[in-house]
């Protein structure tokens, strides 16, 4: 069983990996496809045999790519877990979006909850705003606005979530009127998600959603571990880079301020 991922940084207590889109972080059912957890178990078999562990610190959706932080010891898991809980771990995502945001920098501070708890929804996992629920706050900055040859408007947007709710960035971008390209659930209505579940990807979906997966990438994580600053960066994946360049955009790609400064700044 081969699980595809890349190590970005490794120290005694932790490692950071680059998760590709399509790879589950944890198993969802017995006999399911290989997961990142399976691959990490194989990679860290020596450490586990000598009292170590595999503790995934931040989870990404199956279709989201990018940085995942993994604790290799109980001590590291406690320290990094406390840092996540206190919101001292900085997380930077980038998303390709339909449309142009009205402002270059904006914030969405909208509580979220599962939609089916309030109104009828055919998709159990769907989240939404406007129904109260858990606190959810995300800061956004437009990195690039571009048009393709047909005049369609797209944007490359940086997202820095202060909270960590399920689907938070995707829901908040849809709330702001610039849903994520390829998002089967929030971009063009939940019926596209249901069609995908029933029959897989189709040419019709390609024409509407434009990418086979939602174009969201965990670009960077900044944190302090054992008194040392760390900034882990994952390059923009090939599918997002291809979409960007093929629709009139350009690969930037340096970290936006203040990410090009010290982690503790």
C-alpha cells in the first residue's frame, strides 16, 4: 500500500507533510482507501515501536491540499495541541475563486452550523451562515484578479482563519459572494455535490465548476515549538497553478505580508 505525500520539515518531535488533493487524512469506513494516517504509520513505524505516536494536529478536507502538521510524541502532541487551541498557530490558505471580491482586504465574522439542523438539506455535512451556531472568523486578502479569454472573472485569495470550523473558508468565501472554484457543495448549489456522489465527474460539471476538486490549498503554517520558530510552506499544486495560468492569471508566488516576516512578529 503506497500513500503519496511529501515531507516538508521534520524534527525530533514533529513533522510537516504536504498532503495532495484527494487523499483522506483519516479512514472514514472499514476497508476504505489508503489514508494519510496509514502512510504516516508506515513512515514512522520505528518511532511507534519505540513509544512514539502519530498525532495529526490539523485536519484538511479530502480535496484540500497542503500543509499537515503531525506530532511524533505525546509531549509534542500536547504542546502543538495547546498551541492550536490557543490560536497561536498561524495558518495561511490560498483559494481560486469565482468572481472578484468587492474589497482587497475583508473579514467574514459569521457563526456557522450544520444547515440540516435548521432547514431541510439533502447533504448532511453541509454548513452555512445565517443560522447562528459556533463562532467562525476568517481574514481574507486578494492576491490577484484575472480574466480568461471569455471574460470570466476569477481571483486568487489568501485566507487566514482565526477559528477552525468544518468547511469554514469555503463557506465564508461563498458568503462573501466569491465561492471557491470546483466546490461541488458551495459554489453552484448542493445538487452538483449530489450528482457527483451519484455519477462521478462529468463534462457538464467541468463546464460549471471548472475544476475536479475545490481549489483550496493550505499554503503555510507558522508556529513556535520548543522555543524555535517554524514556517512551513507548501508550493501551489500543479492543478491550481495550471488553472491560474490557463485563465489569465500568473504564478506570484511569494508569501503576502505579514507572512514574509517573523512568525512571532
